[in-house]
C-alpha cells in the first residue's frame, strides 16, 4: 500500500504534468486563432481564383496547356499533410488512414508519396513505400517561401511525367472542435464546374491572348491550392492539439482530486490508529 510520502510525491508529479498540458493548451489556442484567421482570409481568394479559372477554361476550350493534360494513370503522387509533433489526438492517425485507403486503390509500384510533416514521413519511411519528396519542420506555421517551393516541386513532378496525377490528403478545418480529412485532386487541373457537370457558355475577349493569361494565372492558382490546403491542415492541427491538451489537463485535475481523497483517508486512518495506540497504552498503564 502507498504511503503518505508516495501519494504526496505522486500528486506533485501530476500537478507538474497538469501545468505543462495547460501551457500547451494555451499555446495551441493562440496559434489556432492566427491559423483560423489565415484560413478565413484564404478561402475567398481561393474561391475567386477557382471561379476565374473555370470561366477562362470554359471560354478557351481549345487551349492545350500541360497542366490540363489528362493521362492514363500509371503512377500517382499523394501529398500526405501531417504534423511535425504529436500530442494532437487522432489527427495524424485519421490522415494516414485516409491515405492508406487511397493507396489500396492502386498497385504498390504505382504510388509515389510526398509527406509534409515528420509524422507522415516517419510512418511511411518504415514501410515499403516510395517517397519522392519530403517537407519536414514546418511546425504548423504557414511560410510563403515554403509554399512556393512545395508548389514548384509538385508542378515539376507532374510536368516531368514522373507521376500522372497528384492528390492531396489533408484535414479540412470546419471549426475549433470539428475537422474532416479530405482528399483533393491537385494535378491535372480540372474545371470545378466541369467536374460537377455544370456547363454555362460565356463568350470572352482575351487581352492579351489566352496562352499568356494562363501562363500567368496557373502558377498562382497552383500556389493558392497548396497554401489553402496547408492553412486548413495547420488550423486543424492546432485545434486538435488544443482539444487534446484540454482533455489531458482535465484528466490530471481529476487524478489529483482522487489522489488527494486517498491521501486524506490514509492520513485519517493513520491518525486514528495512533490515537488508538495511545489510548490502549494509557489504559495499560492504569491497569
């Protein structure tokens, strides 16, 4: 049976853990607010960019651009967006589970993985998976230089025909307590309205020509897609970590209460026992 000293030591240890989880919860909440602002500001821009691309694609259907090229899928690239650190509940597990579901749709030699985050890279580097690119150490912070680098690498991977399609698996941010793992096709580029079966004919006069417009628009469009996906994923990561640390803090508080109750009962039993011993000794002396 634990002694009073053991219980006090245990309570002190749990209190130290509680302070750490509380601090991590507050840090995650602060980062979530900033990440949520970036998500909310990037969504309208991404929506307008998609609408502009759909309009131009519809108006210049005869334009042949390499990023629109639809090929027979002999090799697929999958971008797996996970976190660099743990302590965020089932966040990484859900992303990896969705990635595994997508991988099962193809032969193992058809899949090329591009992990973003140490957790995804650590998981797939220990398995028989082909990793062609990796991006580690982002730390849940959106950096435009890193976004540009990732976008250029993915576009070059597609244009060099190393892969015939690129899909992104990431977590879409819905609210501070809700997020959903999503799989989006990144390349080849497809019109959203065409994918949804909508066809609206609009006539445009291009100035300058459509080739020049697309050569300027498409790099920005691809970068916006990557930036939006990472912003959604990072906001979801901070939200998951905040919830996880909040639960850990609450559990520590409950554990401290239970240990304190046990300690008080043990102390009361010890005092009662000592009083009985004193009383018994006094009666013995009287006898």
